[in-house]
C-alpha cells in the first residue's frame, strides 16, 4: 500500500502526505470534513466529489484525497486480468493530457489511472471495485449504494432503461438491482456474485475463468465480436463466452418464428439456417420446422429498411422457387437458396444476412406499429370474390404472383410454403410457379404470433410416408390451426 493508517476513531491525525508538499490530515466523518471545507471539493486522484473518510491538506491549500484513493496500491495484481499487473499512473501514456476511457464504466477521464500494457485502463475506484468482486470481498462494497429497478423505472430514467447496460451480463441496469450509476459502477448486484471459475460443456479441456475481455475475443456462442466487459474465458485456448451465454435460456421464443427454439447443448459443427454461416457451439433448433440456428439469429428482424435497397426486405429461411437472381446484391457472391437470407420480392433480388446486417448503421428496423401497419395493409389484397363471399383470387405480400383458391379436394404431395407442412384443404396456389399456402396460413401471416401448436393427447396415425396425425383432429379439421401433424423423423 502507499501508506498505512495511523489513527484512532474520531481523531484527526497527521499521516503520510502521499506526494503532496504539505502534511495531510485524516477526516473520519462528514461533519469534520464539512467544518474544514470552504465549498465543494474534489479528490485530486479520482476527480469525484470528496466525502469522508478522506485526507485534506493541513495548510488548507485545497488538496483532498479519498482514503481509498490515497491507499490504492501502486501495482494491482487483478484476478480478472492475471496476464499483467495494473500500474497506478498519474496520467495515461497516450497523450500529454493523459486522457483515457475507463474500460469498466466507459467514462472519459484524465486523472490517475490503473493502466496495463495491453491497453486496459481503469479509474482507481473501478479497478478496486472489480478487485473486491473478484476476491469476493463483498463487505468492502457495503458503502456503495444500490439502486432498486422499480425506482429507476418509476422515475422515468430513459437512459438507464434503454442505454446503460450491466458490465457483466449486458442487460439493462434497470432490469435488476444494481450499483448506483452515480458512482460509475454499471453492474447488477447478481453479477457481483458470479462464480470466479466454472466447468462448462462447451469447453471441457480447461475450466473457464471470469475475466476482462482484454483481447476483445468474440463470444463462441452468440458470435458477438469484441465487446468490452466480463467474459468466461480460457486464455491459452483464446476461448471466450459472454456471461449471458454461459447460462443460456433452454427455450427462446421470438416473434419472427411461430414456434419456440430449444437449446441443443452440445459442441457440434452446423450451418445456420437463418444466416447461412457456420457454427460450432451451442445451437438452437426447431424440430417441427427442421431448422437449426445461432442464438443471435433467433432475433433477426423479419423486416428491415436497408440503405442498399429502396424497398423493405424480408428475411427468409429459404428462397421461393421463383427467384431468378441468386447472387447477393451487395457482395455479388452466390446466395444458397436453401439457407437463410434477405430478399425483395418486388425486385427479385437477394442479400446475404451478414452483408445486410454487418454494419448496424446501414439499416433500421421498422417500429412495431409501423410493421403491423405494413402487414395489415399489404398482406392480402382480394382481387376476386365468389358468390359465397370467399376470396378466390388474392395478392399476398409473401409472393409476387396472384394466388388462386383451390377447389380441389383430397391429399397432395406439395407442402405449404408458409408452415412447411403438407397441403390440406383449403389452400391457395400460384398458377405460374410451385407456390402453395394453406388458407389459414395466408390469413395468419398478416397477424403477430397467430400460429401455435397444441400437443394432442390422442394416438397418432401414419397418414403418409412422412407425416403422423391425430385421427380425431384430422377428421374434424377445417384448416391448419386445428390439425396436429408430426413429421416421421421427429416422433
């Protein structure tokens, strides 16, 4: 330590001057400090407003130091960064002004800094705060105020709710009890109690250690690149996983897909059906639709407005058969029609998911209200009615050609291009290409989260070489919503 405490409770005694030209006096309580202050004062090391316990100049020259800042070690061997020690410096070695951005609270400063040769910089209090977390010295954090999420929400703190993220799990601060942002400690209380070391199914070779992501490694699960924050990592293997990915949700639902995705917790190579890129770690699967995706691809927006195209473009898990252009309109490489991509049915062009979403500033997502408005207005346009007031000819936003209502009755070999299940009466078809939609699918595609599957308790019978169905449901079915079908390979 820079100095040792030589005091008795309630006394003001001289101590080491910590580099100051005059003797310093220790103020143990706020009353003593207020009595010796001549206005608002700030710590000469951290720059924050001074509070007791602190040191002040015996000659009243305006020099103050928080006790914790004064006694901060010159060299800090931090458990979250065991490769190199953090060195306490008066200025960051980047410029004459000594400016830097703290890698914990993300705030700029030009005061004293804990600096590492690999580029990490921390405020004194941020470095000591995380050190106490790593050492499980939670009693040392009792002086740091906690913020209740209900209070944050009631106060209407939009910045806290929408912008500020926890340094550990990257979720909004206002979602859980957290350390007050007034101190610059953007961390949930629950994340301060994370285990320091754990064994994980995705990396069985070595234990994963909680650490700063100083090398800006990409998360092996969600593939997010280079985020500052805590990760569970293995330094020798260059392996890192975000905290929220270490403890993944077993089931994830998203409005872009009618059925939930289930975690497949094994390390295996796969090709993501949503974006077409490779994956090697935890995947999410939908057995009903027979697709497998990265975790991050579950939340791919259904519709985006891109700077690369005039129309809104839609995400597809596979290209319709009538798409002529299979080259990406951005990189001009081939788009695999069997894998996920974005496309415009008006212009018959396609985009790789990575090309159109890689730059987050190159696209926007329509608001929910805007998206609903677009869907409700443009999903179905009735062109012809019959005497029974049924729509016999429609224009559907999912297809470029007009669709006709079939008057045939019976079984069919084709599958619905909406739900991927076999065609059942009634349905719409395209007379110009092989495109089919159940009538119920055509109508439900315009509404949010209409599709759902209910598990049937009745025995299933084989109705084709690929599909099992409930006989009771099949006999009384009047469309997609009332029929329970299970593909043979998924029984």
